[in-house]
C-alpha cells in the first residue's frame, strides 16, 4: 500500500475579507455550536465597562475543539519564545463565558 498523497491547500481571501482588532471575546454555546463574539472593551470610569461587538463567528463543537488544540500549541510556542503570558488579576476564566 502506498501512502495517500496530502492534498495541496490553497488559501484565498474573499472580497469581503478584513482584519479587525479585538481585545475581548464573549463565548456562547449551545448543543449544536459555539458562538464567538469578538469586540473591543473599554472603560471610561471604574463603574462602567463598554463592550462593542465587532464580529461573530459560529463554530461546530469539533471545530471549536480543533481551535482549542491549535491555539494551545501556538500559545506554548509563544511562551517558549517570549516568556510566560501573565493574565490580569481580575480574569475569571471558565466561569462566565467571557474572556476580557
């Protein structure tokens, strides 16, 4: 048996493609999918935080897990190269669905 040949991957950008900056993401989930809402968060005063939604992306649970794995690998490489990433003291990962 011969090894199956890997397909050639061609990446193109659609006409409506654009890059955007996000310093916050909200994660919503259902039994069918994950919905990542990217946006910007800013605080003009200590009593109020404003989140402006910029882009929502739906992922299947399988694609969300694949993203989780590849993001973890890339974060490990980043920290290996540049040092540990420190999170803000008010980060509450895992118990609210939002990562700020």
